[in-house]
């Protein structure tokens, strides 16, 4: 589904932009990392070994170490990703790490680029020890909804057809079912939507390029023409701008947490094992259907 050559080109461009500007990471990734570390803190336990998975900069590793909850943090990046010193390189498709070697994995805004997301989740479950914790954030379906609408409308009007210009994202219902299917216990999934305002759509596109978050699917499409971009700006302003002229961009975070099964974890009671009827507990009259 995703073109590795295109993905490498996207990362290379982002690295060049970062080198020129001194930019050290995108604010969305930092928000995701802060959210995951906060969720890890809510667990109130110590983890002997943790994996900082594809944070692209050292911010994720530093945050996990600063939490005081993780003894050793192993930073794992994809080959050709945002590699800095101290990172271990493994492609998502073949993490090639020892089984039962980690107690917690934090993965911010990365797993959605895996061609085989279930396969990656199963790999991570095998890498985690029993009662190990996976915390991840994926972009949700509302991400860049305004940009998608403006691009589709503009390209259809100008060119008579439209290509997929924004990568597909994960639905929250699919994410919960996926955790269960991959063997995680006590799965929890929730969603937050962040609205960011920009002076104009070109500023948004510039950020997406610096975030290495532009389209990476294998579908072939012609480059955007000036006419399409001009019409896209008009449609965006017409449909998603505020009274001050600034435009809105939605970013949806789908947060996942799941545990590797262990005998110490809570388990649902067997059907028929309740000692009190629900009507008694609620102090209401029971009505037979």
C-alpha cells in the first residue's frame, strides 16, 4: 500500500528542511509523545525495559527516561528514518527483536504507515513480556478532513478527476477490534481531535512536508498544478476559515493501549456467576421481555 521509495524521499526532504531551518521535531509528534508518557504515568508501575518506537527524534526517548518509570530505553527507528546517534534500525515489517525482551512500548504517530498493521502489532506483542504494555497513537479518520475536501473539490473542478492526495487513516472502531484480534488483553481505545489554525493552506502544506507527513501511498498521480492549488486555497477559505481569515486544520489522535496477557490480570466473570440481579442493584422493578 505504501511506497518505500516515496517514503524515503519524503523523509529525505524533511531532513533537508530541518537541517536548513534548525527545526528539531514537529509539534504534533511532541504532543503525541507527551500524551503517551502521561498515559504511562497513570499506570503507576516501573518498567525494566522500554522501547521508544519510531519517534524520529530523541524527544520520545528523552521523555521516557525523564519519566523515571523506565529503567532502560531502547530507541528503535526505521532505516532511513530520522536517525540520530543511539538508535537501533529495524523496519516496521521486520522488527527482528528478541521475544520477551521489553516491558513497555511507546509508538507515537508511526504505526499507520505499516503495510501490515496487524503483523506489526503481533510482533510487538511477541517482543513484550507477559503483562507488558503497548501504548500507541495513530492519526484518526478526521485528520486533515478540511484539506482532503478542498483538494478533492479543486482537482475535480480543474482536472475533471481527483487522486488520493492524503494517506488513509485508522477508524477508532477498527483499532479496538484490531487489538483484540492481535491477542492483546484489556484493550482501550479513545480519540481526541486537535484543531490547528494557519494563515493559509500553504503554511499547512509546509508543516506537513517538515513532518514527513505527506502522501506515501503507491497510487500514481500527477503533480498538483498551480491551477489546482489556487482553487484549493479558494475552497479551503470558503469552507474552513474563521472570521479573521485564518484556516482550520483538524488532527485526530486515536490512542491505543493493550496488555500482553498474564494470569494476574483481571478477567471477565463467567456468565451466570452473578450473585445479584441487575434490577436489585439498581433498585428498579424487573420487567420480563
